[in-house]
């Protein structure tokens, strides 16, 4: 496992909810990242966001880590949940809120 893969593994296991995004929580730099921030706030999630635009190794590494080609990517309790479309579907069905509440209880 490369250094960046080890870093990602540490990030997703040390924090219950982790979002890899373009930009920051307060200044998202793509519409999909902005949408996920909005969804997480609607769910009152306590999360950590990592800006992949600040680190090209992280930007490429996260795609290889999950074999998922797009960003943003959401992880809850060390598990890859999905990108914007999947997370939006989970949010609209009410399932995401349940997953987040369960993760919050287990902190």
C-alpha cells in the first residue's frame, strides 16, 4: 500500500464521516461537492472534509482507493457510501439520515 493509500485508510477509519471533495466545506468548488455539503448539513452530520484540489496525490489516490472515478466521495464508518448520485438517492429515500444517525451513536 502506498503512502497516500495509508493516509486515506487512516483518515476514513479515524473519523466516522469523511467527505473527499473539491474545495472546502465553506467554499465548495464544484456543484456536486456543494450538493453533498448541503445534504450532510441537512442530516446534521458531524463530518470531516478533505479538499482534493490541495493535494494531487490525494486526488488521484482516492480514486484508486475505491476504484471510483469521480469526486466527491463519502465514507461513513470506514465504508465507501458513494458519490453524488448515490448519496442524493440515499438522502431522498431517508436512508442516509439513518446511516448517519447510526454512525453518530457509534462515535
